[in-house]
């Protein structure tokens, strides 16, 4: 029986060591991505969003856990076998200036994945590159140019064309519009949505910008210090957030305010503390910032509690916010 999920992430963890100190960037997280949906991962800088995206694409190796892509566990898959799957998983990077080889023309940049993953003759490759460059709103003549001849927004369009050249099932967008000005951001987001509609793939959309996430996503996972603290449909997260950290994020966004009556003045009485707990301490990572913390929060694992069929939260006190 074919799975309804395109991607299943199960208990994935990743530690990094710096100056003799070990930091768990991703801490035992699990989630699923449906076929054709946009699944967003949000949180502040350093929470593990980008590391999660790179783990899924096997750009870095996980320490533990499993990742199922189209029903196959890719974590322990050999490089030879994973090479066959790689075309189905692509990424759009944050920096449109650093992600393109300055010594290659746009035509060669796009033709490279086309030639690697398709058995096409020279004419067919040329026609496919022309189709791809037009699909992202650029001209056929642009294929002859070099990256330095384009603006940031145009370079990101080229990056998108390159990502979809292999006809992927999953595209990870790692802060794809954060380096662009507001007008270009809006154009790029509409382009991403239109391309998804045309090519029918799934996005993992990584961002700290809540306005962007609200516009793009079907479901959202909120990350805090390497852990997922809440997962739900976009409407659920924005209208009925249940984790105190999710509520803090929404309350801090000047242009996004959920229903005012779901906020309690007491939630803002504790000064925000961004110090990371030791990974050896088994407690809620948000305990120092939470006005609702109790003694049981001192001894918690990272379980997500089911609120509804689509809404999950790691906070045991969530009923206080309903």
C-alpha cells in the first residue's frame, strides 16, 4: 500500500561540537510531509531549521533517527542508491549570490542537472533549458549571460529553475526570499506558488518570517532550540497557538496578530531568556521563559501531545490557552 506521505522524519537528531562543547542542533524531531503540500518550519535563528533541511537532503548526516522518502529509509542508504533518489530532492538556497557558480553561464548552470538526470540529446537539453528559464519569468537570451549580470531576485529565479530542472518531488526552500527586498519577495513567493501548482511537488519552506509563512504554507512546525514545540495547520497556528513560544513569536510580529482574546497579559511578565539549556538536562527548554511552568515541566521529554487530528503541541499546560 502506497503511503500518503511523501516524507516521514522519525526521531532525527544531530549534534555539533565547537570548542570542546557539544550542542544538539536538532533534538529528536519527527514530522511528515504530504504529497503536494507546503510544510513550513519556523523559529528564530539557531533553532535548527536549516540543519533539519540539510539532514533531509543528506547534505549532512544525522546522528540517529530515520528519514523515509517515498517509503524508503534514506538515512542508511548507500551513496550509490541515494544518487538515484537525489534528483527527486532539491533545494533553493538563501543566498542567491553565493549559490551560483560565477564562471558558468546560466545556460550551463541549468543544463547541468538536466543532462545528469535525463538522457537527452543536445537539442533536447537546449529546449528544456529554454522552457525552464521562461517558466521562472526570464528570457531565453538570459541563458547566455553570467550570474553577475543579474539582480538578486533574478539570480534566485535562476536558482529555482535549476532546482526544478530534475522534476523533483520535494524542494527544500531555505529562507529563499530573506535576502531580497519586499517587492521582489512578493514576486518570488507568487512564482514559487505558481511553479508548485504547475509541477505538483512538495515544499519544505524554512523561514523566520511569519508573514511569508502564512502566505505560503499549508501546515507549520514551530522549532525552539532544536525541538519541535508545535505542529498544526496554518490557520490553527495563527488563530489558536497553544505553545507559549508560538504565542510569543506571533505576538512579536508587528504585522501579524491573531485574535487578541487568546493572549493573556501574564504571558509577557517574564523577560525573554535566550540561553540554551545543557542537552543533558531533561526538562522543557522553554521553562525559564514560561509564566505557566510547573514542577512537572522540570522532567519532560519532547513528546508532542495530540490536540486534534491536525494539531500537536509539546506543552502539557496547553489547556490553559484553549
